[in-house]
C-alpha cells in the first residue's frame, strides 16, 4: 500500500474515497492526525496530513518520528510526499513542480533519528541519495501520464522555519547548491530511510525565495496562497496517475 503525506494546501485529497480513519499510537508519541484509509481510483492508499487536518502543527513541531512509524506500522510500502517550497534557481518560478534528487539539512533541534537511547545501538544509514529512485520515477511517470510538466531533479534545502528566510540566507543556500527551500523535508526523508520505506517528494514552488524575482523586497503571502491552490490541482492529478500506474503494474 502506498502512502501520501500531504503538506500545506493538501490537508485532504479530494480524489481519496475514505473508507476508515485510524488513530495510530507509536512509541514516539502521536502522529499529526488520524490516518485516512481508502482508494484513489483502484489503488488502496493511506493519507496523512503532515501539519494536521486543521494545519495547526508548525514544521519544527511536527512529530516526524511518530508519522513515519505509524505509516510503517499499518503496512505502507512506499511514500509519496508533497511539500510546498520557495524557488531559488532562476528557472524554478512559482508553479514549478519538482521531484528533487538531493537535499541539504539546515534544521536543528528536531528529533531526527530512531537510533538513540540506551537500548539502541548506534546505527548509521547510507544517505548518499536521499530519495528512493524508483519512487521518484513513479512520480515522474505519473506526471507524464497526467500531462503535467515536472522538473526532473534539484536540491532541496530544509530550513528550520517557521519564519521565511532572509535574502542573505537564500544567497547562502544558492551558494551551497540549493535549488528549492522548504521546512519539512528533514527529518522526514531520513526517518523514511531509517525505516527502509521508499520515499520521494513532489516539491511545489509557491513563491520566489526571499530576495529573488518578485520576492526581491518581500514575499507576498497572499500570492503564495493562491499559487498553492492552483498548483495543488496539478499535484493531485499527478498523484492519481502515479498511484494507479503502479497498481496496474502490480
Ligand atoms: N521558504 C521556506 N519554506 C517555504 C517557502 C520559502 O520561501 N515557500 C514555501 N515554503
């Protein structure tokens, strides 16, 4: 069964016919919300709203460990995540949907591993390629089927938030090689790897990052909001195709 982790603008998935909801408890506390089980087309899926259904949980307060643990607990085999981001690279303007292939983590103070505590031996995971390639390709194939353009890679920089960045911070991220900036990619991506859950993300650009393009002097929050609504219709089409493409292929 596939899972979708929805971010800002995707607290529910209109195409999901919900059959039941389940509150899953974990040794790490409670996930952001009850899990919604149902079908998208033919595909059985489970949906999780990263910020809660009412969008009340800030990026640094999300219990990422509980979220990923709960998904594994209910038998999820693959995760499609959706996240809104700012665009740093010139050609990643608002409305771009990217399937990143790299990330840089700038977050701090988040509970970012399962491998800690007295009963857990220190364990290092390989994270050279942070996203699962076949899951990325499933999203890219879904976009092709849906007739939607996606950027076939890019480096996602994960900032702590919840405030947006300064122009200088974005210059630093650009110098580091970041193409996109968001707040929720880590530790979510690493925890999925720790649990050996194939994971990829669709990053939806809703604004030029601070200091770039029309965000030269300020980021317009209302423009972000309307871009998010426009883009999510396309994201949902891609998800429907990706979920059902893989179901058809077995
Ligand atoms: N920065 C960080 N996170 C974001 C942005 C941004 O500009 N836009 C949407 N999420």
